[in-house]
C-alpha cells in the first residue's frame, strides 16, 4: 500500500507546503509531494501543525516572501526554521 503524503507543495518555487493530514505531530517524518510534477521528498515537522496550515520548506528570515502556488502570499515577520509552522503569527498579508 502506498504511503499517503502529509504535505503538499504546489509549485517547485514554493517555500511553504500545506499540511493535508489531521493531527500532524511534532517530529513527524513527512512524505511531501510536489503536485506540479508528482515528485516527493521528506521533511520533519518541528511542531504540531493543524490540517490546512503551512510548514516552511527551508529557513525563512523576517522580511522574506512566503511563496505558495508559485506566488507571493505574504511577508515573513519573524524568522521561521525549516519544518516550522507558518501562519498568522509569523506571516502577514501584504494586501494592507
């Protein structure tokens, strides 16, 4: 039986992926799938992260841009380590 992905990454340019399983626990060795080409890689979650929330694919520094779907989705406002939860506490919209 094939392993089910924990995290989806939509585009190779993305620096965040989306959790697609319930109750993702800290220190989970995640199967991550890049939907653009169906390739996979592994990443360890550093924190418990709810379904639908994002995880950093690499270290992100304050002031950098969060990329999802190959597009700018916000500004990182606090340094985020690879594998950490990315949400409103460390990423803000640039719309206003």
